[in-house]
C-alpha cells in the first residue's frame, strides 16, 4: 500500500511541474503524454529510490516521454520543469516543519495541494505579466468578417476583459460601434444602437433574420451593477494572421475610451490563443 501511495504522490507532483512547463512555455503538448510520463517517472523513482542516479534518470525519461512530439522545444521544457521543481521543492522545505507531528497520509495530501496551488498561482502571475506587457507594447491588426462583409480593425488586449457568453462560454470582445457601421446591415445596426433591455421582450424587437447571430450577454458595469447587452457572433476574425476562436462582439458607443486609439478590446484569453498558435 505504501508503494502505491508513493507512486501516486510522485505521479501527481511530476504531472504538476510538467503542466506548469507546458503552459508557461506555450508548448501545449497533449495532456495524456504529460500524465504518462509523470506516471513512468513516478514508478521509476519509487522502485529504484535507493540509487542516487535515479533522480536524474527519471527526470530525463519524464521529459523525453512528455515532450517527444515537441523536440524543438525540449530545451525550454527542461529549464521550465527544473524551475517548477525547484520552486515546489523550496515551498515544501519551508512548510515541512509544520507537519512534524502529522500522519504521512495527511502530510502527503497537504503537500500535493500546496504544490498545486503554488504552481497554479505562479502560472497565473506569469501569464498576467505577459498580458500586461502586451498591453503596454502591442496593438494588433485584424480583419473581421460580419454577415459576409470584412473590415480592418486595430485592437488592444485587455487583461480585465473576462466577459463570456453564458450559454456557450465563448469570449466576448468590445468594438466601437462607429467602426462597424459600414459592416453591419443598416437595419440591424440601428436596431442594436437603439435597443434597450426589457425583461419581458429581450430581442423580440429585432429582425428574426438575424436571431441566430445574436445573444443577450450580461455584463458588470463600473458601478458593479448588472446590465444586458447584445452580442453579435462574427463569421471570422483574423488577428495578426491567426484566426480567433468563435465568439461575440459587443458594440460600444464611445471609441475614444479605448487605449492607444484602438478600435476595440479583445477578450483576455485572446493573448493565450494567439501566443499559443504563434509558437507552433
């Protein structure tokens, strides 16, 4: 029973540090390879724990199995996995004295949760810094297609935009109404511009021919009040020559509120998507 617990613990720890490297390095390898490598390394570590060289052997076996399909990024994977391991090891060393009188099972479970939480927090912090850097440095050129019409837009990624369409969980982007006026059908543009939410009517006032492309989306205002807006499903959106995932656009009334004179702001997840696609 002890061996099984140790293998499970090592597998869990290995998978956590591999997932960190996979995410932070934008390697985006399939999770089944990460889990398989974590398990193999865990088994090797437990069975041959009496040999010092086992640590190095299992580490390189783990990297090889996890990232064999991403050979060009092996070096980055090794560095990031080592950093994650050092971070996790240091964290556990710091808290270990607190568990001197605890049972092994309780200590193992707590260690696993703390390491996972610590690496998750570190991942979110690093990714947030990446977005913040992109906010300061980058404007994105794009081409959007709505109802068969295309338009060039300059965009800005906002780390504070986490709005999603509640049913599909698709991201919601915000674009100035004035730049979409010559793209949208005139009747639809006017109807959305003049629309005000009424609980008993919703989208009933809008033309039925556009119904499949529209959704009611809840948003929170600066005053923390809940409001409803109309989301428009776009046909295609190419940003920096890369397609965005499906999602919705909400028209805003004032363009000059966007940073750097941009035409609109993208959902925060767009940074991850564009970065991931660009390193493949």
